[in-house]
C-alpha cells in the first residue's frame, strides 16, 4: 500500500517482520536444498522420471534464495534499494519464478504419481526422461511468460527512486489487480485443481488397495502431507491476501478507507514472508 493513501496503516511492520524470516529461509533453504540435491544425486536412478522435476524444483528454489540477502538489506535499510532498478525487477521476477515454478513442478510430480499408481500398465516404458525434460522446459517458459508483465509495472515512484515494491505503485494498482487475478487463476488455481484431483484419486486408491508397493505408498503419503503444508501455509493465504490487499489499495486510492485496511496489509505481509517457506519446504 502507499503511505499517502490511508492513514492508520502500519507500513513499518514489514521492516521488523520480514528480515528475520528471510534470513531463516535463506539459511535453512540453502541447507535443505543442498541436502535435497545431494540426495537426488545419490538416488538418481531410483527416483525415475520424477527426478527431473525435483532437480528443476531445487534450481528454482536456489535462484530465489540467492536474492534474499538483497531483500534483507532493503528492509533493514528502511526500504532503501541501493542495487539499481533493473536488479530490483530481477529480484521480484525471481520470486515469482520460484513461486509459480514450484507450483508447476509439484503439479507435474502429482500427475506422474497419479499415472504411476492409478495407470501403471498404460504408462510403463512410455514416459521417459526426455518427456520430463521437455515438460520441465515448458513449465519454465510458461511461468516466465506469466511473470514477465510484472517487470513492466513500476516498482518505485518518480520521487522515491530508492524503493523496490513487490507489486507496483498506487498509480497503476487497478491494472495490476486485473493482472494479478488472471495470474492467480492460471498460475495457482488451475494447477491446484489438477493436483487435488490427482491426489484425491491416489489417496482413494491407496486406502482401498493392499497390493500397492509400500515404498511408493509411503512416498506418496509423504508428498501429500508436504503439499497440504505448502498449500495451507504458503500458497492459499498468499494469493487470497495479495489480491485482497490490492483491492484495498484500489479503494484507498478512491479515498475509501476502512478500519480493516491495516489488518489486511499486515496479514498480507505475514503471508509474503510465509510463502518464502516453500523454498525451504520443497526439498523435504
């Protein structure tokens, strides 16, 4: 939100909340991803085609984790961005790339798990590493195209060139809200529905069939638990509060201010910190 829009909104909250969160995610995320990639390397043949998606998931996480020290410096420096406008947009782009690539690759893993458990005979020998590589490339391209428009929205105002906001300035908030809603549907809602449908079917099958391989069953249940954590803690609250906060900014621009505006802003900032946890939870 813009400090000139509505009074009573605590814009200083992120300065104390986000840096510790980013530092913890950076340290734990690097350790977890290092462990995950090492484990992937040692068990490359055992994991099958899914390992390509896991590898890309790790790459997306590390790309984002490497931008966190700059964001820590930004918030500790009272929201003064000293690394240039271009790198500001690159940093925000990396966040979006990580977030939506994570959702995309988790969806791919869910579909592969579904096919392996529900239709094992139909896909046996048909899905190769080449297919996984091609699908991964498509995910990177689609997510990049979805995230690209964000880079054309100004991240600072003419008289505050040292800022680096994660959405856009108040002058362009209506257009950004429309873009964000479309982005949420394509980048989050559709993949989420696919994931829920796949795992809903898988869980039903795992519960009612005893001839499923125990290792495969345990791996699927573990991934399901991680997905539930990611979606309930990270993805769902972030997307709901992000769009709600943008709508609140549209209202404040029209001089329509509500008491709940501060609560929405703080909740959105908390979710902004929590969604970063996906970079640390993904390797698990």
